[in-house]
C-alpha cells in the first residue's frame, strides 16, 4: 500500500513537472521569436573600418587614400604608404590664401598614416606630401556640404592680426559640430550629433559628447576622446550622463557637469563628478544641494527641479578650487576642491538668505554691473573671473525687469579681493552693441591671451522681428542669430555671424603638435549604471496581446550596452517594460512625462499630445543583466508580447 502511494505521488510530481515544463516551453516559444535589432556603435564600426587601412604594398607613388575614413568626418582623409627608410613627411593642405593653408610635419617612421584635415567641401583639394627630395601632389575630392548646412551671413576680418586657427562651433538649435576658417569656409565637421563643449586635451585629441541620450532633453551618455578624423580612442560612459561642460585636470582626470538621477529631490544640473581618465571611475563628486540653499537667489528661470542649472566647470590650480555657473540663481560660485565648502559667490545678493551674505562681494570702482543668467565662468591666468553675462532681466525684482529689446549680452571680467571681499569690473564688451548682441541663453567667452579674447553671443532670438527673452525652443522663434567676436587690445579683428544658435566656440589649430594618430582599438570605460527596477515577480506571463494591437509607434532595439525602447504613450498611462527570463519578470517603469530631468521644458501637454500621446524613450542598461530575455510591454495592466528577445 505504501509503495502504491509512493508511486501515485511520484506520478503526480512527474505530471506537475511536465505541465510546468510544457508551459515554460510554450511560453518561451511564444515570446522568443526574433532577436531585437542591434545598432552598431561608432566604436564597433570603427574596428570594422580599420581592417581596410592597409599599408603593405602602398608607396608614395601609389598611396592608399581613404576619404572620410571613419564615416563621420567628411572633410578629412587618410593617406597611407610605406617607405624603405624612416622619413618625417610634411603635408600641406592648400587653401585660398596663406591664412587658410595648413602644414604639418609628422614623426619619422617607415609606415605612414597621415591624417589629412581641413579639406574644402565639394572641391578637388590639393594636398602636398614631401620628404627629402620627394614631393608629391594629390587631388582629394570631397562631397558637397549637406543641404541643411548653415553658412555665415557675415564675416569681418583683419588678416594682418590673424593666424590660420579655426573656429570650432557646437550647435544648440540646429546645425553641425563644425569649424570655419577666417574666410568663413567650412573646413571640418562631424555628421554625428555632438553637443556642448568642444576642446582639445593635452594629448591633442578632441573631447566631445557622445550622440546618445540618457535622459531628455540633452543629457548625453558621456564623452568621446577622438581626433579630427573621427577616430575614437576612448568612450567614457557616465551613470549621470554629461551636459554643458567639462574640464581637464592637471592630473589628466576630468571634471564633468553631470546629474544624479537617483536623488530623492528629483533635481538636475547640480552635480559635478571627477572621472578617472584611465578607468572611468568616479573618484570624487560634489552635490550642490549640500552646498547651497535651493530656494535662494531665484531668477525668472528658476524651477524646483532645475534650481541651479550649472552650465560651466573650471578648476583653478593656484587656489585648488572649482568655479561653477548657476544660471537659475544668477550666481557664479567657487568651492574648495578638497572639502567642497563654499568660498565665494559673484552675483546680486538679492533674495539670498542671511547665512550666505558673507560670501558675496561688495562692488568698488566705476561702471559696475552684476551678471545675469551667465555662462562659461572661468579664472584667467591673472586671477580674474571672466564670464559671459547673458543679461536676462538685469534684476531679481520682477517690477524692475529690463525688456529684451533694451537688454544686451556682454563678456565681463571681474577682479576680486577675497580678503576684503570686494569686486571690481575691469573689462567688458557687448554692452555697446545693445539688443542686437543679446542672447537670453547659451553663449561663451574664451581667453586666448592677455588682452586677446573671444565673446560669443550664440543665442540671439527674434519673434516677430523683436528680441526675445526665451530660448529658441520655447518662444516661437522665427529668426536665430549667432554672433562671435574676436578682440585684440579692444579692437575687433574677426567677427562671424551665423543664422542659427550655437552653444560654444573654441579657437584652435587644425593640427596639434602633441597629436599622434594610432591604429588601435578604442577603449570603453565607465558605466551607465544599473537601471532602477520597479519590481520583480516569479511566475508565468499568460493572456498577452500581440504587439501589433498596440499601434502607437512602438520600437525596441539594442545598443552596445543597453536596450532602447520607444513608444507613443498618453499622459496618465501606467507603462512598464518587462524583461522575462526563467519564470522571473523584471519590471521597469516608463515615465510618461515631459518634466522629469527636463531643464528647459514644463510638463504641459498640448491638446494633440493629450489625445495622441508623446514619444517616450526608455533605456535599460546592460549592467546587472545577463543572458537572454523576452521583452513585453505593459500599458494599464494590458501586457503586449513584442515577439522579441534581447541578449546581454
């Protein structure tokens, strides 16, 4: 009898196991039909392209010439050849005149990879290569500029006071990351999306943003270290992303304007990190909520989640301090690098708590004005504070606001006395230009040498023929202007006007003496972090609908380190992405909102958006995930089977 019971129990257990296994197999078969589309990253594509960069069998008489070798920098080429003896080739890219012709000598070698920069678009460019008694001229033909490329409307130059450095621009509203010469001709551009600061590291490479968002509207996944060919040497990923600005420290590490997307306050643009340039690790961070009162010094642009709006980062080795620019508090602040304690504040002290008044300076001297909604704060070699004063409203008291038509943007330099806490205005440019030079947002100043500066009013906005106080994306702008002025001893020696808005401008040489092209695999450092999980459940996913029944632009794809999901969802819908593996559902919430982590947009839906929804992107990072996952979409408790799976 006992044996009979054991047999029956055993049969029941086997039946249960078979049922579970059958359901599991059926569930797996029904959900794992197709792998998601995989998007090849720039780093992966680079490795594929470099397989064709062959030198063997190529000589100076028959070189291997590859135009736009990395497919993202169209006005470049790579000339490859070998020589029997070590030689140091000199290249010349012929321009329209001496100020637009470039030469560069490369290191001595027998295998030569010569990056060619500064080609004209849509031209048969003359490039000369010479060494010893050898001199060869090559014609390199480039494609025309894209039809939407933005060209200058005005150029003024004093060529007797200018060299052949280029002016590198990063876009704000529309346009390309690009460089113009002193004639206004485009001599370099990237066809991938690169925002914010563009500058050269000590090793000669550029540092630019990636093209990948981590959060709307403009928080990028990190930074690329690349050369002008578009070759990426390093990709640096940041859990809090990157926006606005970075600074290369004397030790090679990077100070980066970032975010803490997991903070309880839900704030943005109030977090600075120091990134180890070799590992991508965050070795130090500063949370401005620990330093300042969020409710103090409010400007017209202040909102609770974007209360500071840090738009510049600058390290001063002499004082071991960091200078930051808080647009929404009209405040430039300086903090101690080691302790993070506040050293001083530049700005109008109106609306600031009594505990902070001791950090403000007392103006001395004539013609003093505070800065408003500023950008690009830096410390000059003389110890002066150099700022782009946007000039919004020119007061914290609403009844005293100055209209946009009566306002102006300027570069301003202050001399500060920390012992006596006094401040003196010692230089300015832009006030005399009036409202034609008024940018209510973005813009830049650069220190080239003593008495040699750039003032870039990059966000001039017009609505119905009148100056606007609103950024281009918010106020119905019908005309945009970017006006960049180079001054030497208070004289304008160069000015370029463009019919768009540009974030920053840097004047740099085309070639760097420190630069060394290397044919090596790009490294990827840092991490986007682990995506927050809403909840985890065990069990089967049954009763699903096919994704075809959700007809609102749903799409899912895989990048090198994350899953990218997008769809059109309506305000108030409860949306989740489910990754299913081995009877375990890992659920990620999708916020249907325009406000979270959106520094310049309010969470207000139009009538059309309320009816038809808004397109929302959700990024699920690879960190913490491994193996094969079936993908489901859940909207208001209805689960849709995407018929897709992803492999991490």
